[in-house]
């Protein structure tokens, strides 16, 4: 099937899905993990539970009960109509949060708002426009690998992406707009497909804001932000408009100069589960990057911990989308159809290994991604009884088409001088799923289902011969370069399909306060399409300047997961959950620091437990305590790493110490063994309020053998503020208030800088024996990105009112409540 025909067919499917407004329907599309191309000339391999009753929830938005809750009013005042929660959950690890709960906790950047999910840690190792770094259940998820993110039914993850498979850029999310966040762990639900091995997070925006809101924020390091949203009645429904603009420099020697604009406009008639709506979104961001730096340079006094190895690193990104849905709900059935179109761009300039591959010009490279996505989801559910036994049958589909232009170039101060890869990629999937839920007795419920996924990808290289990298010269004559031109030989098409069974058992043998869960499922992640058609390496030539064969990878890589858990409310006002989990992946994606890419790795296994607690003894006080511990290991033996290690142990290579950290082992790189969070919230819907959050990420192995380890991360964020009954709010947030000097992210790999003796030896500046293996690996070290120093941010906001007679807030009211004198 050619790309033009497939594109036309996908557009037709989208148009029919949006226009028919009749039929069965809803679901969700997601996507997966790996990368190709590489960048270094040599391989270094551094590489809560309410009872199940009432209408079942639709796939995109969990069915919610409207009305206030004790926690819903903590975001912007008491006027926001947040939902209260789901009617059912099928695992002990699933959690549902309102937008008010999300916004009650201080967060430094939008992606960190997702840390409301127990066991999830969100960090950043570059500029403020780059996708966050995610950690969950022993996964170093890089920028979204194996964690599926959705907003209003649209997948955020990008497959066959310029920087990393599964790229999930959450910088365009406006946390104040969130109505709900539904977080599931593991591949146990039939609607969860690609990128969902570790978990799936579905976010839903508000449909209406009865009282508009405008806030202004300012803070340390050049931070400023304006946000506003307002609703209007229109054509029997409601229009919601929202926009934000922000700037941020950060503490860095080279300021981030992040400049972001963002807007949402949506119209909806009816309810989310029974109505129709359409939403448009627009986002643009530009920034400078301070990427991870070699710790040896800081320890030797060569640079500040806030410094950069390349002041021209940075990037820019855009995202534009339009989406729509139609849904219908009755006592015995429900239907939903969704459609979406997304256009996104990314230009990213990075430099992780400095002068390892290119001793003169440096190792900066550009990754670019241009794509248009068309997709549709549908689901239909039917409730019926057989012999007085209640059943609920669901079936649905998910389809998505990505038209991608993606590439990798070597650059000097952001100017490309060769092109490693330049490809046009078309990638599509069509997925069907179904499950049936049976309530056998009042205390026993089962959910059994399966999904079928079919993926197709086509890769067409458009790299030209004159733009391809130079790998040598004929007879050492600079006038006769030998170029590594791989585009014609790495083209092709690939397909993959997978059948994934899923099952859940919910048991309530004692009372309505304690539930037991058993869950099993097969999941998968897709791999970068370029790796499925690659014949020759794009970055490495043989000793005689010939091609080096590359191993092709399957388009889909399956996983198997299971968990057993318990949720209880046996103690008044305390909700606790304990979950034991296990997951095994056929292929692990690992980050190769010297290449700046995610590469296809060996199999892996994770086993661990989660313990979560939420306690609200009185209306104005609540505690949250979560602990996740995971043992994560590679499986099998890495022969390529063993071969490299033997080269580094040869007598002429041994003195340089490049073997340190390169021994083959089974530690999963950057897999956090411990993630813990403690949260304290104070306050009523009006009056004084506060919050305190402590997050801990345990030390992590940075190499397979565990020789290099990252330091632990522990940070404390705090908030204090006041809410007026008229809807106005003032708050002060303080981040990293105890001045932790740990690292947001750390990697262990080889690099070269000008002061390294190895750099001087490899480039003939000193007459010391050195081997090609030493020069290919570089100086092994920890490369890290520090946590920002303590910083404060002030926010003041309130309702948007155009009537001058409406009374504003009494600014002295917070102080009148405290008697300083008689």
C-alpha cells in the first residue's frame, strides 16, 4: 500500500468518524520505544476504589459524579466545577484525581503536576521546552518510553521520533485546566496499548468554567506567567477559552530564555459522557538548553555547576491540534467516537559527549521532527443480565496515522555540516479490543478481554550523498573523501501484529471497605520504524571504510505483566493500597548518552511493590504517603558489551581506565529502586491554606555493572496562601527549600573534553600510546544536571469580572483574622 493511498484512507476514516455521529464507539491510541542512527563512531553502550456499579466509564474519560468534594476547591477557588471521582477501578494501583487535587500541590513545571500519581517521578535534564524525564516502577522512561500519556483522548507520545521513541512533551499542558487525571499501572486494560507497559495516564480538560479566572505569577530567575480562562454560553452549549504566556531564565550561566505561548478553545454541548464537543489547541515554545555536564569539569574547577559545555544548545517546538467527540449514555449502553488531527514540530540541538566523535568541531547535533497525525477512537458498551448475572460487554477500535519527516545532523553552533539521517516515515496502526465484565456474586467480579494490534511502517531515506558524513579519505587525500551514504540501503517497509490477552479479578469477601485484586496482561511497545528497515549502520564504517551491517528489529516488542493487590478503608478517613507487581519486557530501551538517542536493548524484568496511603482526619487536614520499591534487572548476557570490555582490558588499553563502568552486567540503567513521596495539605476552601511535599528518588546504577551510581534525590517544596470567598487567591510557592544539591538526572558514559589526557593522546597532542577502543569510549564519568537552587514564586488571581460594581477582595482580610494586638 503506498503512502498516498494510506494517507487518503486515514483521512477518510477520520472524517467519517467525526461526521457520522452514529454508531458504536470510543477508545484510545498510544505509541512506543527505540531509536536508530546513533551518533558516536564507536559503540559504548552506556547505555478510590468505589464499588463497581452504575454505567461503566468510557475509555477516554472515567465516568464521574458531578458535585463538590472536600479537595476539589484547592486549585483556583470554590467556583471551579471539578468532578469527584470514578465509579469503579479494576486494580489496586489505579488512582483517580480531580484537577483540584492536582493543583493543590506545588510543582516547578507543568510535567511535575503528574507527580500526583503515586510512584511517578518527573524531572528535567535540559531546557524548559524539552520533554520531561519520567521514572515509574523501575523504568527509566526517558522522555516517555513505556508511559502512555493522553489529553482529551489524543495521544501525547510520539513514535519514530527525532529524539526518542515515545517522546511525550507535556509542556503544553495547563494544569489549571485539568478536570481529572486517571492513572493506571501496567498493561491490564484492553484500551491500553502502545507505550503502556509501565502505565497509562489519561488527562481530561474542563468543559466549562462557570466563573472565569485570571492569574499572574512572578518569581526568581526571571520567571513570569499569565494565565486566564473563561466560559460563555453558545449554540446550546458552552465555549471555554484559555491561554497562557510564560518566560523563564533559570539559574544557568547561559539563561534558558524559555518563551512559551499556549491556548485552548473548546465548545461542548451536554456532558462529557453524553454530548458532543470540539477542541482546538495551539502551543509554541523556544529555549536554550543547559544539558548534563561532566562532573570532573566541576570538581576540577573548570566550570560552574550551573554552566554548560555548549552555550548554543537549545530548541524550539510547536503543537497544533483539533479534536472532537460524540458520546451517548443510557441505562443499558453507551457509545463514544473521537477523532483528532495534530501537527507538531521540534528542532533540538544537543551535545552530550563534547569532543568524543568530532575533536575539532565538537559533538553537537540537531534532531528534527515534523509530523502530522490523524487518528480516531471508538467504543461501545452494553449491559445485560443472563440468569440474573450482570454482564457488561465492551468493544472498540483505535487507529492512527503518522506522516513524519525526521532526521539527525551533525552541527557546529547550530549550523549543520552533514546529515546522518533524513527520512520520510509513514506509520499506521489499527487496533481492535473487547472485554466482558461479569459480577458473579456480590463479592466476585471478573474482567476478561483481549486486543489485537496491527502496525505498518514505511521508511524512505532522502539523505543525499554530498550531505552524508565523511568517514575517511582515499589514500589520506583530503581531496578524495569517503562518505557514509546509507539512505538508499536503509529504506523499506515493515509490519507487526500482536494479540494481547488481559484479565482482572476483583474480590470483596468481607465488607465494602476492603477489596482484593488480581491482574494479568500482555502489553507491548513499538520500536522506531527506522530500526525495522535498517541494513547498514549510519554512524560506523569498517576498517577498510566499508559498510557495517546493522541488525533489524521487530516493529512490535511484547511484554508480560501481573500484579496482586489490596485496597482498604477499614480505618476511618484512611485509604490504603498495597500492590505487588511483576513485568518482563522482550526488549529494553536504554539511553546512550554519547549518542543522545534511545537504543534497542536486551530483555528485562522488574519486580516490586507499591504502598500508598491517603489520610484526612478532619476537613482541613490531609496526609499522603507513597512508597514504591523495585528490583530491575537485564536478562541474559550482553555479548557486544563483553566484546568491548575485552578490548578495554588489553594491555595497551588498560592504563587509561576506560574499562571502568563498561563491564557487562544486569543492572537496569537509571532504574530507580526507591521512589517515595510525602504530602501534607492544610486549609479549607476559603481562608489560609498550605502544602508541603517531600519527594525522594533512591540512588541508581548508571552502568550495567553498577560501577557508576547516581546520588539520591530529595527535595522539599512548600506552599502558603489565602483564598477569599469571592474567588480570589494569593499564594507563595517555595521550591527546593532545603537547598538540595543533588542532581535532577545523571548518566554514566564516556566523553572527551580538551583538558582530558585521553583527548590529547587520541588527537596526537601528547606522545602517549592509546588504542582505538580507548578513543571510541572516551573518559568514563558521571554526567549530570543539577537541581535548581531554592526559588520562590508568587501567584495572585481571581475571577474575570467585567462588571465594575462587583466587589473585589479585601486585601487586609487575611491579617484581620490574626490578632497581633488588642
